[in-house]
């Protein structure tokens, strides 16, 4: 009959106490790196698997973290989730992923569902429709560790991870200006999102640097974040129907796809240049071509998970929180 290896078995084999083995397996700071390596190497050799039910009963933890994103199919979020999982699983945590599809109602339901499953913490990237944050603020006040990434809530006192949206948007817009474009439209996400304000600022800063006036008629917001395809189509058609722009700076992957398909449908022979934020692996195959800003999605997810687990495992209340900003990279004309 099969009997799984236990912490007691490892302790006996290595002549260590069970508490030392348990802490070493958890990566406890009080255990030396040498002892951790001995324990982890032996655990791997004997194919040791921690018993999550026993652990949660003993430590009153579920060893699971929730992740709220708008869409797993979005390349940025799938790459960020890879980063989250790389950290979580190495530290013995399971990851439960939930999609909002940029719907506020879904976000509320998903957050409540995850909280009811007794997760140890929550990683959140806000939906495009979310303007009321009470569902998150209530849980945070009750002590649930929450860390934001990409689409962050600045008013909540916790760790946050973002990319340098202002710099990325500035570089994309400057690239279009250097290509000879003077009338550059901006297709933006929902107005209340943190990324929207930051990317619009980068866009406007680039225009101002080159003495190009900011024209409010050339800025359109998509309050559903591209979930409503007709909303994107209407916005792009309004750009191109009267006095079309030389270029469009697009704020996100989903908006970029909608923008390109609308141009193909209604302005297929135009010379409108497109630049925008995209982490898609297929971006270089798009037609018309898209110059793009790539975010370090994997590293953002990894850092957010590390910060969340630090809060979960801290023996003392954390009072000082960090906002981390990672650099983006510009890829001109899909190169």
C-alpha cells in the first residue's frame, strides 16, 4: 500500500527537527540557505508533496491566492499569470484565476467568490467598468492582503506594480511624430483607469514637446475597454470620417485589434499609422502593421506575487508599502 512521504520522514532521514524541515520547505527566513538546500534537495529526491489540507488546518491558511484579471486570452495577462504562478507554486501556493471580461458586476461576484473560498490573498487588475471599489476596500479593511498590478487603485494603501505607462506612451507618440505625423488621434481605455490617465499624459507630453496642440476631438474613450466591439468601431469611424488623422495611438491590445479591423473595413487604402500597447505574440502579423509598446508582463506578475506572499507570511503588520514601476520597450513597425 502506498504511503506518502511526510515531514517527519524527512526530519528523521536528515536528523533534523520537524519544525526545521517545515520552515525550510516554506522558505522561512530563520533557516540557513544551506539547510534549506539540503531539505529541498532531499524532498525533491523522495518526491515529497505537502498536504494542503493538513497545512491549512494547522496554520489556518488555504495556501491559495486569487487572481482577478479582465481576460486570460489577453497576452499581457496570460504572461503576467505565468509570472505569478512561477512564484506562487515555488512557495507552495495554488493560484485561482478569475476573469471579469472588463465587467464591474463580474468583478464584484468573482471577488466575493474568491473571498468565500478562504484565499490567503488577492492579486487584482481592475476591470474597465469599475468605478466603485467598496467590494475591495471592505475586504482590505477586514485584513485580506491585496496587491494591485497594471490597473491599480491608487487610493488603497497596499503594494502596487505597474509599468512606466507615461514613458511608453510618450515613446510611441514621439515615434509617430518622427515619422512625420502631425494629427495624432488617441484611442483610450475607460477614463477612470490608472493606465488611461498615465498613457494619455505620455501622449500629450510628446505632442507638447513638438509644439503640436492637444485636440480633445482626437481623443476617444472606450468605457468598456474594447469588450463592446461596436463602441471601438464608432470611435475609430469618428476619427476617420471627417479630416482623418495621420496616425492613431492606441492604449491597449484589445483596442488595437478593434482599431485595425475598423480601419481595414472603412479605410483600407489609408496611410494612417498605428502605434499602441501590445504584448501579443502575433502583433508582427497584423495588417496594417502596428508599432508597439511591450510591457514586462511576466516580471510584473512575478513581482506582484512576491509582494503578496510577503504580506501573507509577515509575522507583523506591514505599514509601509511600495509602488514598483517597470520599464516598457518600443518595437517600431513590428520590428
